[in-house]
């Protein structure tokens, strides 16, 4: 065979190989997409916010017009909690954040033409009024996590959640955020239906050490990422004898509240921590950093896919699926052009799933309670 013939044959082989590789990658992608079918609302990409460090923090008085707040951008306005194709909320809500070595600072602006509130005791069930809420999971493991709610009276309900309610978690209302500082400022009049208000603003300083769940410091390093989300509860009301009264159905029960959130959850439930937005800490100059989603977060999507499919399977069969094949999930997936392997270990009433890239650089696991953790040992073969 002369050199020209050899080059032609060699070139054709390379073309066939490239074609087969493309077909293989397409098949992996197609299988991955089909595995998520029906759960798309739970896998929309969450919002993100880069929070910048300040040397001189804001004064917590409810005034969010001071100069320290003006240097950072507002978030996008809140959307319906379900996200996809739901109507835009009729009232605007947005947030800003800052941090220093001691606190995370939160500012919120809520447009509201009729401001009312009734609850004044600490740890009252604040969402029975119109309220503003935030949820935070510093470790990103989903358990435990923290929730704080506030109404226009600046009444606080703060609680620790051992894990999500869906997984048998309990709320600990006796837990308080030590040294939490908060303030509310009303742009209008509270509980006065005779006039039209503009809205109310919230300002909070949340001590970082209050969110410590182990012996390690919770002071973030450059680029550290926490999970966080914000919610607003809004009730439909009418004025009766000069007072705000919730609208009711034909059985006298209050109509369901409206739930608006910064990062859409994909369903009417804030207690899906894996659906919260991303908070990235930085000490770089303001507005100089671009959010970067860690590779591990893309890996975790497949763990949550297994978790959701297992919960569906258990609901139908009263046992967990024994194999990934039962769940319609392929054990090989490509993430950012890196091949990853999924593995499932299951008995009738418990399971653990693993994902690792074939270079062995990242390995994560999830259990039946939704606990996500990085591990170093290989799963049992």
C-alpha cells in the first residue's frame, strides 16, 4: 500500500471513529434527558447571587437607602414559587446582600399598597400574616438548615430544621438566631385601610457563627458557596369594619396564600433545600466577580434524580427499586465532558446512591433522607 492509499484509509477510519464517538455521546445525552422527563420543574437552574465583603457594614434600622447598600445590585424580582410559566406576581419583591467577617446582611424591599400585620410575639407562626422569609443551608448537605420569617411588626420566627419535612424532619422553634438584628421600615401606615401604602423594607444582620452546626468555623472563604432562598407570603384580604380580613372559601377557610420566591422551587414547597439558589462569597471589588457553578453541583443533579425516582417507586411499590435500570437511569453519564459513573445500593426500605467521575476527583452520595455528602471511600462493589 503506498503512502497516499494509507493516508486515505487512515483518514476514513478516523472519520468513522469520530462519527461513532458522536453517536455514543448523543446516546448518552438522549438517555440522560429522558431520565429527567416529568421532573423538569425540579431541575431548572436556580438563581445565584455574588455577595461582596464590606469593611463598614450597614446600620440595621430598616433604611436601605444608605450608601453602603447602593454599591451592590438588587436581585431579580421574585417570581411565583412554581416557576415555569406561572404568572408574574402583581407586587414586586427584591433583595440585596452584603457580608463581613461577623455577619451576613440582608435587605429586602416589598411593594405593598395595603400593609397589615397582627402577630407580635416572638416565634408566632409569622406566615399567617403577610411576611418575608429566608432559608439557608451553609453546608449544602440539606440538613440541618435554618429559616427566619418576619412580618411588618418586625416579629421574628426563627427555627432550625433537622431535615426536610418530606423526610421526617422536625422544626425546632425553641432555637433562636443568637444576636440576630432586624428592623422594618414602613413606607405608609400599618393597619390603616383608609390610605394607600408604598411598601415595607426589611434589614437584617445574621451572625455567621449562629449558623455553625459543628466545630468548624462558618466564616466563608473566597468563592465559598452556600444555598439560600427567599420567600414572600401574601394573603388575599378585604376590609371589614375598618380591618383587614382574609378572604375565605365557601366553608369559611382562608383562601390559599400566594407564595413568591427569589429562586423558583418548581413546586409549592420551600422545604426542598436542593432547589434553593446559590450564594457565592467574595472579597473582590464589588461587581467584579462572575458566579461559577461548581462541577459538583452538576454531579449532584443525578443524585437528586435517583432520590426523586426512588421516592416515586416507593410510593407505587412500597419498596425501593433495587437497580438503576428499574428507575430508567443509565449508570454512565457525561458531565462537562467528563465521564461519571452512578451506583445504587438498596434494600426494600433504604438506599444510598453514589456518583463519581472516572478520574476519581469528585465522589458524592445521597441517602433516603436526602442527606448529601462528599465521601472518600469507594462504594461497595
